[in-house]
C-alpha cells in the first residue's frame, strides 16, 4: 500500500522535533464526524492514518464508551493493527497523502477493516508542507467529484453524507 522510500520520508517528517504539531500532532476540525459517531454509536473505531495520535487521544477522552485505536505505518507505536475489523474507520486528512499508485489499495484496505461505518475527510488543495524530496505533501490533489467517484466505485455507491467545506476539504460518511 506504499513504497518503503515513501514511508521513510514520512518517518522523517513525523520525527522532526521542530514540527511537533505536524502530521497528526494537532487537533483539527472534524466536520460532522461528532454528529455521525453519536448517531452510529460504534463500539470500536480505528483512526486510519493517525500520525502522532493527537486527534486519537482527543476522541478517546471525548467518547469514553468507545474503544479507539490508531494506525499509521510511518509511526512505530501505531504501525500495527489491533483487530481485523472495527465498527468504524475514521480517516482525517490522510488519503491525499497516499501515493497515487496505491490509492485504490488503501481505499480497499479501509473497506476491509470496517464492519459498519467509514468517515473520510480529504483535502483537495495543495498542502503547506513538503516532503524531504521536495514534493508537496498532498500527493493527490483532485477535485471532490474525482474523490466521490473513486470512493463510490471502490467502497460503496451509497454515500450517506458528502460535503465540501469552505477549506476545500470533502467529508464523506458511509454506512455499509
């Protein structure tokens, strides 16, 4: 689902002590995720691409009756999955960072891990950060229509909720 060279670049970014708040190191707006998690009432949630785990920690504090887990192959403490299936997969500002040749594999991996629900937030514009090799950190910069078409084709044609916010991020909620 990724090349070793790319994971090494991400590990450099995650390990940069000067940028403690980058790549999963700060709390971000979650759109309507809180509405959906309360409606869905999952028992287990996987933060797919959790980075340093700040959002994950915040969600654990906010929803005490939900078991939250993190996965990020570029962060050693989150590089393994705890279960084979989770009630809900939550992925916030991750998919645009995937190498383009692997996006289908990653979306199918997300689908394979979910029992019931999927929440995706995807940025559609260039990132402020660059990779060590000079590329923009958002390796995939596509229009919302491209993303919804791909998600509909690979995960589910029935998207429960789609919204493009003022920051050009698309939110997608899926009930399987």
